[in-house]
């Protein structure tokens, strides 16, 4: 572990600041310093979940990191190209107040020329949807560090399903009168991608997928855990592969300016959203693997 990560984990604020200065002087990119700090925060978080640290230490760690971010912010902003790249709505979902990571993303997006509408923390699902509609933003970023908040992401999927249903029903009714809503098919197809992508992490966490328990139940406890670990690992690799590829596809859509046939909806924001959700799904699988071995949850 890097000395800076260690100093963060040990809550040694003075040393953290010294090491950050040293790294800046040595020409280490600001984003790389953030990454190193993040490793320290993850390790500190583990100590918290093991009961070694308490909430007071967590709060102190946040203060240390906020100090570091104050120093790094101008450097992060300078990494951008400065062109106007589009509008992004972002926020931390309801029930969650973690915002250090989200603020870094905001800084980077602004630095890269995006116009960012930051809704802050503890933001309810409908507020996200309303802001996207009002601002016409093409990218929506949801930040969530607590597992408990996945239902809020599911709520975004829920709103998308409702819009799909209303649109479809209205379109059918208007079609009867010879006045269909142009573009219904395209909007519904894209919303379907949103529904699947934003719903899938919660489905995995709830184990809402189809399981073949009747086979697993015949195995010994250890073999069952190994089997469960292997399936999660396989899914993790699969989703990482799909997510990675989708980022490339989204970038290609963006460069090529790919839009839908009738109402010219751009494809790339949806592709980016689905890619991010695939990576989130990887986190769920990684968490499941830890859970299988940590808590002896053999049916995980
Ligand atoms: C600091 C911290 C706090 C601070 C937060 C201060 C703040 N203003 O943000 C305080 C003390 C308030 C806090 C409170 C709690 N915390 Co806390 N916290 C942490 C800790 C140690 C670090 C988080 C952090 O800032 N990391 C550094 C940043 C740079 O990384 P990041 O947030 O991951 O962000 C990066 C990426 O995720 C990504 N990213 C983030 N957002 C977005 C958004 C988009 C759109 C994109 C593309 C990318 C992106 O980019 C960022 C830059 O690389 C983590 C440990 C961990 N493993 O993360 C626990 C952790 C998240 N906390 C945890 C818990 C349990 C809590 C509490 C419930 C504790 C309690 N008993 O009260 C409360 C919950 C309060 C609430 N309702 O939200 C658990 C969550 C467990 C879980 N999975 O559900 C963790 C994992 C600790 C642990 N191992 O147990 N916490």
C-alpha cells in the first residue's frame, strides 16, 4: 500500500498533507493522487466495518479527504479541454449523504467542459427525473455508496416504466384517431434500456434472478460456496466485459453522432448509462462473493 493510502487509513492528517504536496511536486497527476487516497479510504472503511474504527473516525477521514480535495480541485479542473460538451444532471440518491466522490466527478466533468447540474445529496428519484426533463440534460449520474440506496435507483427505473406505459397507451389511443405520437417506438425502446440497466443491480442484490437451487442443495457446504463463487465470478467478468465494450460503443455513437430514425434521439447517453450500470452490477457480484465467504451465507 502506498504511504499516502496508509496515512489516510491511519488518519494522520499532517502526513497526508505532506505526502500530497510531495506527490504534486513530483508531478504525479491529480487524478492518480485521488486514486491513491481512495485506496486509503476503502481500507479505512473496511476497518470501520470490522469494528476497529467508529463513526467519529469515518467523519474525521472525510474531513481529511475534503482538505486534500480542496488542494487538488484546481489541478483536476485544469485537466479538461474547456469545450462545451453537453449537460449532465448528477446527485447522491435519497438516503445517502456521501458526496466526496460525486464532487470529484463533478469537478472532472466541469473541467472537461460539461455543464453540470449538481442536485447535492439525499435526492429523491422524482427530483432527478424532473430536473432531467426541465434542463434537457442527456446524461444522468447517480452516486450511491450505501447498498441500502439501490431501491432508489430502482425508483428511477420505476419512473421510466411508468413513462413507457403512459406513452404507449396514449399513443395507441391517439392512433385510433389517426394522430399517433411520433417517436413513441424510439423513446420506449431507449427507456427499456434504462429500466433494465438501472433495475439490474437491485435484482441481483435481492437475488431476484432465476436460481438453480435444487442442484446446489445436493452439494456439500463448501462445494456450494465454491459453485456460488464461480458463478458470481463468471458473471462479474461477463458484465465487466459488456460494460467495457459498451463504453467503447457509446464513444463511437457519440463521435459518429448516431441518433434514432424518426425523432433523432442520440444513442450515446443511454449507452453510457447502461455501461455504468453494468459496472455497478460487477460491484454487486464482488460484494456477493465477499458475503459468501465472510458470513458463510451459502445460499448467496
Ligand atoms: C467518508 C465516509 C463517510 C463520511 C461521508 C462524508 C461525505 N461528505 O461524503 C460519513 C462519516 C458522513 C459517512 C457516513 C456513513 N457511512 Co460511510 N464511508 C466513508 C468512506 C470511508 C469513504 C467514502 C469516500 O468519500 N471515498 C473517497 C471517494 C473519492 O471515493 P468514492 O466515494 O468511491 O467515489 C469515487 C467513485 O465511486 C466514483 N463515483 C462516485 N460517485 C459517482 C457518480 C457517478 C455518476 C460516477 C460516474 C462515478 C462516481 O468516482 C469517485 C472518484 O473516484 C467509505 C469507505 C469506502 N469503502 O468507500 C464509507 C462507507 C461508504 N460508509 C459506510 C457506512 C455504513 C456509513 C454509515 C451508514 C455509517 C453509520 N453507521 O452511520 C453512514 C451513512 C450516512 C448516510 N446516510 O449516507 C459503508 C457502506 C456500506 C455499504 N456498502 O452499504 C462504507 C463502505 C464503509 C464500510 N466499509 O462499512 N461515511
